[in-house]
């Protein structure tokens, strides 16, 4: 590319940059049009806050998802053609918008309008090809000034809206976009890289080749940065007019002008951000961006609050509130630093991925754009849930903080990798420098360099002792993780008794949210052990559980605690759910193939027992002052019963401290298990990874979902029975059956056991439906309870059998997938992929902890009972039966011969086909 840059004149590149910036500004104005006309449409259709958020965000969805494909097509076919086609299609959708009348049609038209947002990925790939590397930051910063289109809409659209109506406003924007498309086409030329490739008659790069860099974790880290600096910018540009009208009681024209005061700096100063990135480095600019953004969003997060201090001479009262002028100034500062960050993110891409700017820039832009889609919806949802206007800035504060921490730790990791020898020679404390000698440089290490569990002699002499120690430290850590994860399933049942006036749907949300966060965290946790090491990661994740444990203990003591606090604590309990993925991946490395199924069953089964331990222990400890005066005073229920509900959180604190110390002092890391995210990401191309996600959702997803929803379901359907004293038995049976039945799958085959498990689960759900149908008759509760015990038993057996299948499948497939590897290399690769798949499938399955309780709540809200949800569960189990039989257990299935005829998984050097 450098030869092309040095030979051309400056005229075409300046024209290309100027016209691209102009066209992008028009596209961006169209993309954010709903921020203004959406307010009038909301009034005309009588939309709720959530419906309004969805309408405003829908164009952002299209503009985001299309970016990765548009970026690839730009690399393949040239930016000039793709840019014009995007503008023409968006203009047609904007004109169509003026003729629709119903909410669903508005959403459909908004999808088409959203294509205008995809123009960003086209422009980035197009502009980059005109400039050398040392000027790309500035060039892309100037191009990004096209974000000012949001300010144009916020400033000008309200006047069009008031004068002519929203229909004419949409038509004006459509015509403007067509004019911009014509001007761009006639005044620009094809970029020099694409033109040179066409002159050589070369084929454009394939789509798969263009997607190759997306396996790098670094790309996704850039995407998170852009989720904040761009996604939050778009979200606020859309949300601020509504926010200003609602909080400061402004009219729509004034609100639009003030929102433009945020959008303008967040757009115009992007060019300056590119210049700073070229001069001082993009990393330094990102540190500035996140640091100031965290400060600004913290200030904006604080709601209007009244304080009363009990002073010596009486109460002292005062209030805190951010007025309109300080708000506008703070939002201006936030927009300014976001603009610098947007330029800095895209400075990274052509430097690290010069041949894949379209695909990488498209992905980063897509994730950033999805922020503009997800965040406005989330703003509306949290407004509806909490009733606090500033909750949107609380969310942005959290995103900025996570982004800064991830960036900092990634930078530190790179620095340590580059300076490993020098850092290893430093003393632990600066004061030790004068007496420091070479023999002091390296102390005892928890890292095991030589690990051969399948070597019988090594296993007996060394391996067994180390593996058993790590397993029996891992089990209590995982048990405590499950206890914290599911603690809300009991706490929510007691909140109304101590004065919390939450609706049934709000209670189900509290029971379901740990499932969402836990499942989401598992996706990331499943890859962390090979990156950080099992010892460090287990220590950190176990210690993190202290946060929700303390938080619950303090929050439940006061019925006036805002619902938002409980929502945050419920999400934080998801730390416990995430731990399972990393724990199972870690233990899988320690044991030989012949003992792996039983070891995983023990770790998971006894770890799962944390749910039943919690459901048994918490109802007991909340009835007594376990911690005396330290634990606080009891609360009085409506029945004059004393409850120490805070003990539901505090009881786990001493155990968590002990487990954290034990993990740090007693566990090990295995050098051969270390792998980057890129090495592990190969599992996403493995068909059986996705099949096992589906099947494990049927087993573990059911176990954890039923565990989370069973206490509240039993209380709502059989209020006359004190079911809390019995519900712990379900998770206990599921956990013990998992721990005790791993040998069955080892002996008879995981796929065969899994098939029978799903048939049993179908029968048990049918039994639950039957007894719910006669729930007013005597003994119906015990039939209902017995059927759930059968369900828990079946899920436990199925959890063990599905996990037993994964290593067998990968060893069987490795000869076909990687025929060039030696036998030993295949075994090692199969172990790494099996560990990653075990973690990832557990992540996907953990969403059952959200969907099952939420399905109960939605079914009850829609039909008055949970039967609709249960029928859905039964249909899902039927699909699991069909998949298990067709893919694995039928004659000709992958595991048929292995499980029935005693065949072994292929590890021979020669390739195999099935």
C-alpha cells in the first residue's frame, strides 16, 4: 500500500476525505432522525418508555449489524460503489417512513433507515486506503466528524417537525440523502488500492479470509472501547432530548438545541482526537478518555437526593441536585472526551490490521453501533424499573469502568510479556534492592511445568496427589459460588414478609437476573483459566463473591432500600454463576482420560450442592442472631416473627475468606494448559460445540433454572404449604445424582444415558402439568413436589453424562479435524478444546437460570398460571431427544460404535472420516 501512497497527488485524497465526511454526516443525520420525530410518534401512538426506546434504537440495530458486512464488501468491491448503494437504500426507507401508521410498520421502516449508520464502516475502509499509516489517525478523525450529523438532526429537525410535521421531515431527509449520494458518486474516484487490484485483475479477498482476524481477543477489546465511546454517544444523542424534557421540563425545540450542544463536541473534536493519537499515541488518549468519562458519568449518575444529618443541636437537612447549566457543561466535557476516544480506537485498527481494515473496522463499528441500539432500550427499561432518571448514567459509569480496567490489565500483561526477564529479576519490595542477589530473583512457583496425567507412572508418583488437592479445594469454592448465585431464590420469598412491597413480577426479576449475569460471565470465564491460570483465576473469582454477600447483608435490613440496589446486587450474584465455567475447565486439565468424567462429576455435582446447602441453611440462619450484635437487629414480620434476613448474605463471608486463602496457597497452574483466546476460539468452528450447547442447556440449564424458580413457583402455586422447608431437596438430589452417577456415563456411554435422561424429563414435566391441573385437590402439592424431584434427579444424571460426552467426541473427531498432528499433539489439542467447550457450553446453558424463572413469571402474567412455560420446556426436551439420537446414538451416529462395541476414540496419526 505504501507505494500507492507515495505516487499519487494530494488532490484526489483530499476530495475523497471531504466527500466521505460530508456523505457520512448526512447519513448520520438520517440515522438519528428518530431521536426527534420519535418524541412526536410516541405521543401519537401512546407508547411506553420501553416502546419508545425500542423505536429510537431500531435504526441503530440495522446500522450496527450491517457494518461488518459493509466493511468486508468495501474491501472486496470498493468504497465508492458500496457507499452510494447504502445511501440510496436508506433514502428509499426514509421516504417510506412517511406513509406508515402502525407501530410494527414504524419498526420495519426504521430498520431500513438504519442502513445509513452502516456507512461508517464503508467510509473507514475507503478513507484508510487513501492515506499512509502516519496520517491515518488524523484522516479517520476528520472523517469521524461526520458524527456531527446527530447535532444537525437535534438542532434542525425540531424546527421542521414543528413547522411541517414529522412526515415531511422524513421526506426532506430522504431527498437530502439522495442528493448526497449523487454528489459523492460524481466527485470521487475509486480508492487507489482497489483500483490497483482491479488493474492487476486480482480477485478480491474471500469473506472467510476477511473474518480471520476476528478470532483475536484484541479485536473484541477494541470493540468494547467503541461500545462506550461511540455506542454511548449515539445512545445519549438519541436519549438526551427525552431526558431533558422529562427531567428539566423543557420543550422539544430547546431540548434538541441543548442535545446538540453535546453532539457537536462529540463529533467535531474527533478530528482533534485523531491528531492527538498520531502525535501522542492512541493508548494514552484512551486513558484520558476513560478517566474523564468515569468522573463525568459519576457526577451525572447522582440523582436528586435529600439528606438529614442528626446533629448536636438538631437535624441538619440539605439536598443534592445537578442544575441544568452544570448538566450541560458536564455533558459537553463528556462529549469532548468521547470524541477523542472514538478517533483513538480507530487509530489502532489500520496499525494492527492494515489488510483487514474493513472487517475489523466493521466489527468494531458493529459492536459500537449495537451500543447505540442496546443502551437506549436499556435506558428505558431501567427507567421503568427504578423510576430514577439518572440510572442511564449509572449504567454508562459501569461500562466505562470495565473498559478502563480491561484496557489497563491488557496493557500491563503486554508489558510483562515484553519485559518478563527484567521484571523477574526485581525484588518484591524496593527496600530490598541493596541486598537483592540473583538467587533471590525467583521463589517457589505454583506453576507446574511438567504435567503428564495419562502417564501411569507419573500419575501414581506425582500427579494423583496434586490433582486431588486441586479438586478438593475447587469443590468448596464452587459450592460457595452456587450458594451466592442462587441465594435470591430464597431471599425474594422472604422480602414481602419484612416490609418490601414489590410485585410478583419484580420478585421474579430478582430471582432471574443472577441467571442472566452468571450465564453471560460464563462466556468470558470459560476462556480465562488458560489465559490467567487456574490458581489466580479461582482466587480472584472466589474473592469477588464477597461483594454481593456483604451487599445483600446490608441492603435487606431496610425496606426503603431502592429497588435499583437490589437489581444491581442480583446482577453481582452472577459472579457465582460465572465461576462454574472456569472451575470445570480448570479441573479437566488435572485428570487422565479414564478419570476425567468422575472428577468433573465430583467437582460439578458437589459444587451444584451449593444450591441445596443454601436453600437448607438460609431459612435456618435467618431465624437466629448468628452473628450477635455484629450482625444487626432482627426485622419483625407481619406475623410478629423475628427474622435476621441479613444473615442470608453474611453467613457466607467467613467461608469465602477461607476458600479464597486456600485457593491461593493450595492450587496450581499447569504450563501446558496455558493458551490464548485465539487458540481456544477454534471451538466456535466446531459443529459439536454448538450441538452440546443445546443438549447441556436441556440438562444443566434445566437444573439451574428449576433451582432458581422452584421456591417462588411452589409458594405462588401452593400458598397454603410452607414449601421453603422442602425445596432445598430438589437441588440436593440434582447435585448428588450428578456426583454419584458419573461412573454410569463412563461405563455405558454418555450419549445413551443422555437420551434416556431427556425421555425421563419429558415424562416428569407431564406429571408436573397434571398435578398443577388438580392443585386444589388434597395431595396435589406432594405429587407436584415428587415430579420435580424426578426432574432434578434426571438433570443431575444428564449433567454428568453430557460432560462425559465432550472429551470423547473431541478425541474421536481430532483425527478428521487435524490429520497432520501427531498422536500426542492430537490428544493435547483435544484436551484444550474439550476444556474450552466444557466452559462455553456451561455458559450458554446457564441462561436457563434466567429463562426458566422469567418464563414462569411471563406465563403467569399472560395466562394466570405456569402451564404455558412448562409446555414450552417439554417441547424443548423433545428436540434434545431427536438430536441426541440422530447425531450420536443411532446406528451410524458418531458415538454408536464407541459406546456399544467398546471402540475407542481415534488418536492414530492417519486421518479418519466418518
